[in-house]
C-alpha cells in the first residue's frame, strides 16, 4: 500500500505540476481575469504608473489524503513576475488552514502541507495569496484566491447503522419471507472510484436465511421452520466496499432473529395422565378440589391456552372441572354431596381443547385430547342425618306438663348404623320449658306454656352418636303455641265518661270497646251487656253495636250533681270463643255542667257551691278550719306515741313479768275465762285493752285477720306469736307475751268436762271418791244421783 500510495503520489503530483505550469493564461481569478494598464500619480515623485501584466496564475491544487511520506507534502509554488529574486518581495498565505495545515516560504512562495490530511474530515480548502514589497509594504499584485482539493483513497471500511439488529418472524413462514433490512455506509468518496460501493453477504445463518447483496434485505431460506425445534437464530452480515472485490474494506453486523409462535400444536395428555385415579372423601363439600390434570401444549401464550371439560361418564353430574389460567391445569372438584353407601366409584372422560385454534393448521388434526379419570369415594364416619331440614310442631298453650308435642328422627348414614341419643341445646331453651327423650327423640313439655307471653319457641335439637360423641348434628325445631281462650276481654282503656245535667233520654254519652289477649283464628267478637242486677238500669242503658263496640245511652231527662255526682255502671264483656270468657268492667260516669251544645264546663264540687252564694272569704275560712283540725289531729297522734309504760324506771333492765294471781272460780265461773275462745277465735271480744299501756278513752284497736273455724289451738298460738312479732304498733320496750301449750292428747284422756256434753249416756264417776280429798269437789259434782238430790 505504501508503495502504491507513493506511486500515486508521484503520478498525481507530476500531472498536477504539469497542469500548474501548462495552465492557459485565460483562467485567472475572478477579480483579475484580464490584463490592463493603470496610470496614477505617485505621492512622492508624481510619476505615471502603468499596469503591469501579472506573470503567475492558478486555479486549484490537488493533494492526496493520508500522506505518510518522510517529508512534508509539497503543494505548489506562488510566483510573480515582479519577483526579481533579490528578496524584496514577501509572499503571504491566508485562508483555510493557512499557517497550521499549509505553510508558505515567504521568500520563494513554496507551499507545503504541514500535516496529514483526511478527506473525510475536509475535502476542500480555500486559500488566498498576495505578494508584498518589503520596502514599501504595498502589494505588488492584487490578492488572489485558489483551492486545494484532497483526493480520496480507500481508507474507510463500510459501517452498519446499528451494531446489532433484532428481528422476528412467525414460525412456519414460507421461503423468501422478508425478515429485516440492514444498511451499511462508506465514508469514502462515492464519486471517485469504487471505494464507497458496498456489497452485502451472509457470513453466519445459512442455510436458514439469505441476504440481498445490493439492498441488504434478509429473507428466509428454508420452509416450515418450527419454533418448538429452534426459536433463536443469530445471523452475521458483511458489507464490503470496492464492489466486493479483493482488497476492499469490510464491516459486519449481527442480526438476532426470533421465531414467534403460532398455534400449530394441539394439547396432548402425557401417558401417565391417560388413566388417572383420584380419591375423594365422602364428606367433601361441594367445591372441594380433588386433584389436578394437565395436558401439554408446546405452544406459548394464548396459543397454549387450554379449556378442560367433562365430556361423558357416570360422574358428570357429581363432579366438575375448572381451568387454572395460571398453570393451564384442570382442577377436578366436587359438584354434589357424595355418599359412599350409595356409590363408591365414578368414571369421567376429561377433554382438553385449545381455546384459540389457527385455521391454517386445522388440517393437521383435531386440536384436543382425551383422558380417563376414575374417582374412588372414601368412607368416613359421618354425623347423624335428620329426616328433615327443620321441624315445625304445634302445641296448645294449655297442654299439661309431660305432654309429648312431637318427635325428631335422625340416623347414622354409615354402614355401621351407630345408636343415636338426642338432647336439647340449652342455649336455645334457657328456661328449660321443653325436654326430649334421649332414646327416641320425642319432645315433651316441662313447664306451663303461655301463648300471650311467648307465641313461638325456637329450639335446637342435637343428635349424637353414642359410640363417637364427636359426631353430632343439629336441627332447628320451631314450636308454635296454639291459642286457648283463657283470657277474658276487658276495656281497651280507662274511660272518663260524663253526662250533662241537661242531657235528654236516649242520648249517646260514650262508646266503649274491648281488647283480648287471646288470638282466636276467626278473630275477636265481643258482646256487651249490663250485669243482671242492673239489667234494667233507671239511668243508663247499653247498646251493643255488633262491631266489638257498645254505646252508653241515657234513659231519662236531666241529672243533678247535687243529688248524685257520680254513677257506677258495671258492664259485662263476653267473647265468642270456647270456653266463653267474660269480665266485668265498671264505667264511672260523672255528672257535669254543660253548655247548650253539650260541651262540658265543670264537674268539680267547687263549681257546685259557687252558685249557692259562697263568697271567696267564706271559702278561705273553711280552708283555715280544715288546717286547724289537721294540726290538732297531728298533735293527738304525737301524744299517743309518748304513752307512759307500766315500767317507768329507765335503769331497770331486768325482765319484767306481770303476774295476775287470779286462780278463777273453776268451771262454774263462766265470767273469768272462756276457753271456747281458743276453739272459736271469732267469738272473742272485739275490743280488748292493752295491759302494758295506761288505757285512755281514745285508743286505736288493732284488728287481726279472721281465722278459719275449728282451727287447732297450736296453730292459733303460732299465729298469735307471729302477729306479735310483726305488729308495728307493739311497744318499743321489752315485754313478755306467754302462750302455754300442753301438747297433744295423752293416753289417760282428758279430765276436763268441756267435752262431757257431747258424750252419750250417763257415766259413773264414783271412782273419784277413791282418789282422796283433792278430788272431793269433783266427786261431789259428778258423784251420782245422791249428790244431785243433795
């Protein structure tokens, strides 16, 4: 190359040198193209100046790029005819690269290139030259412009626009399908030789791809390239200048080509999935996943999406299959409740199908596959199962305790048929109104029912296996309490009824209605009438409106408050259910003063006195008298509370016993004490003074509740003790109330004669004479006929 470059340099320079010295004279610079003479006056001498014909001229120089010689490259020489060789003239060079790239010998005018030049950086330089007289400093010739052109050599290899290209093409594409176009450029001069003429070729990637040598378009070279076999290809393309001839420079680039997927493969079950066995416990609820099944599809993306379905089999109604979009697996799930005792084995035919088939490849075969799945049901210990999902029972509210209201039935669904016991969940029956027989599930009543208080009872019954208490089931039982007519109707509210003093007979003064806590199936029906004692009331009557209401009517003209201010009207209300219930409600009717239109004005006693002429002062006096009486009464009550007891000394804290040394006159003294009072308490005297308080004329008598007849003496004494203990009027100090009781009858019988009146026939009392002087009195009294005669 160096030798070639030197040879070219010599040739170019020789031809250029020849051109410079053989250039015709008519090619001159633009400002000085013709010779002309100019005359002028000199400042000092005043001589006539004549235009002198210029002796040097040029247009352009040529210079080779990338010169590598030992000396600087000679460009050319500037010379003027005015130069006599005496050194009076000075040559000056200006313009592109003057002084740096290009230097001139100011004495001889020789121009040299000081540095190596690159045409690709700058291919043209414009310079200006002038000659100056050293003595005067004037130009001897006008400034001229010339051009230096850089001749190109093949020093640049072709370069691609990208260091690496990326492209893709669908698999199974036909031969000649365009993939991508690559482009390379050469910085050399395209107008000078073949240095910039580029030719493309493929260095790597055959026989799969080819490249167009002129355009650089890469195309497929083989048919039916499969992505599943090979997805990535790396192709190396070369671009060479000099038309691809030997000695030309070249550059390369890499193209990565990817085959994109098309749906050209159907899903296929692997051989291990063709016949699959799955186990399922019979207690698995609907929706429980049992297992996964997967078909393989070598495609990717949406081309590999698979839809699973159950095409046939005896378990198509019991099982379902769904597709997992993330893993493209089929998930077999339970669709209905399983029962080992009913069926133990199911068979399914599962089908896998592509969801996005490509019509271009349908001729390759069906894009689906089949697999056989067998599901075996496992037996487990199941809880008891009730015969119904819930129970509804009706019971009358008057049902007796212990009455059976219904029965729940549950059984063990397993083959073993374990025994079951029943119980009531007490959280749903806190009052323990109901109970159940644990052996047969019969529900019965434990407490009385009241529909008006609770019309419904919702309880839960539990059935538990005896052998395995962990296995239990619950069932709701709804108990409806049926109504029994056990409540009487009554007024729906309290009525404030009045009648005008000027009322006329037959006038309606009040409409009453009733309510009933019962709820008869045919609805309420009430009847109203007066009590039998007032069936024909002289003042008022009642009219049943037949709509569960009744009207109170007047029966005479005019009412007087002064004679009767209030009337009580008892009314009987009946219902029509069985058994018929009734109640009596008393209606209070006040007599009031009314205006002419029947509007009540006043019903009070004050309004009744005012018309009699009582003044306000009189009313004030009456009120003061009432206040004085109240004060006197309060004082008297206060004094009564301060009664002096029989025991005066406050220091005497000993027990005080009041002794009455009165033996009495025996049975003949009937005024001393009558023991019959103990047998008949109601025969006792009503007024008896307390003996521990000084008696006064004004004394509050304490009345006790009457006792039933023929009460036993012991019970009577206990009642009296209790009354004394609880008596609020008892004195605040200690007192002793003694009641003696000798006990029940003895085997010797009583010696009292109180019961002798009830005996039949005469008795012989002669034996009393044998008992000694202490019984002489009795012997004389009952001693026989002799004593009677005496």
